[in-house]
């Protein structure tokens, strides 16, 4: 059964296959400013080296710490991987707070599911599992965005209680409660 886990070297082989899948759909090009796009450009030709992959995993884990160095205008983010045994299925990143940019377009939570694992309910389950983590970070309602034409992602957000706010810059913006409905918190 899949679970959200901190990044781990144990799934390197499957991770590499997943990144190849993302590349095959055009991810990682110069205009791809997503987390995966930037990482493919930075690490893509080096991830196969176990030492580089271990450093990458260590860096992802450290990014959750306030004191970790990061690019200007980036905030601490907890990255978790959706894993089934040794199979990497996807990832979710929970940004600990919003910048002006994240408030407009990026939101608190971003996620990706590898190509061969899509349309199987993983994104919905992954977001559901991440909401208590966001709550533990002090986020009472998480802003989650998706492209206007991404019907699948919109359904994932709505299935997790997302309430549509508006559209900005080609993104639909939803607020998702991090406490279970009816929990009184």
C-alpha cells in the first residue's frame, strides 16, 4: 500500500525511471520552472551516481529546515515521496508559508505523479495524506493551485475539500482545509 515517506535512497532505481517518464513528456526543458523541471536540469545527468543521489535526498530533507540555505524568495518546504514498497510513484511539496508569488500562483502544496501511475487515485490519496502534515506545520487552510486546463488536478483538489477562490494568471486557486471536515479544529 502506498505511503508518504521522506525522500529515501531506497527507491533510486524507480525514481530514475520516473524522471525518465517526466522527461518523455517534455519536463525539464528551459521553460519548465516546476520543482521537477529545475531538478531535472540540475541533477538529471548525475542522479544515477549513488553519491549524487544521496546528496540530493539529503538536500531535499534539509530544505524543510528554516536555517537551510535556499535561493532568494524560496521558503522552507517539506518534500514527501509517495512510495509503494520500492516503487516511487510521485512527490508532494508543502511550502511552509506563502510569498507574494506563491499566494498568486504556486500555493502551499504542489505535487506530481509519475506518468505510469496517473489516473489510479494516487494524487488524491497523496494530497489527503499530506494535509495533516501541513496542519502540523501550522497551515490551517492550504492554498493549492492548478492550471486552468488541468481537469484531473482540479478533481484531486476538490475531492480533498478544496474550495475554489478564483483564477489568476492561468491558475485556478483553491483553499483546502487541513483538518478533517467536522473535526471542530
